[in-house]
C-alpha cells in the first residue's frame, strides 16, 4: 500500500512509503539530502515500522527539533494509526 506524508520542519517535502502491512517495502524522500535519504530508505527496507519508529523518533538535525528520520517515524506512526485501527 502506498502512503504519502508531508514532513514538517525539514528540507524534504514528501515521504512516500510503500508498505505491506507493517513491513516497509520502500521509502522515497522528495527533497532534502539526496544521498543520506537514499541511504535511510535502503537501511529501513524490509524492517517493521515499529522498529524504525523506535530507532528514529526524536532524532534532531542541527538546531532543528526534528529531522528527516524523525519525520519518517511520524509518517510511519500516521500510517499505522490510519491502517491498523
């Protein structure tokens, strides 16, 4: 299932998730630090959403109170809330 999320407070503009239940099949970030975000997408591929949330939630970027990994955690939380309740 495809799921799109609009991150806030970071350089990336859209996070697109391709999910199979709670398993991440693919993550694509639009905007932001291209290489780093491709790396994050590759690292989380095949992982359970809950594990990625646990690892990425609360990560900050410089002086910002959030980061692209933190926003990925928020996207996954929103996906789980809208598809598992």
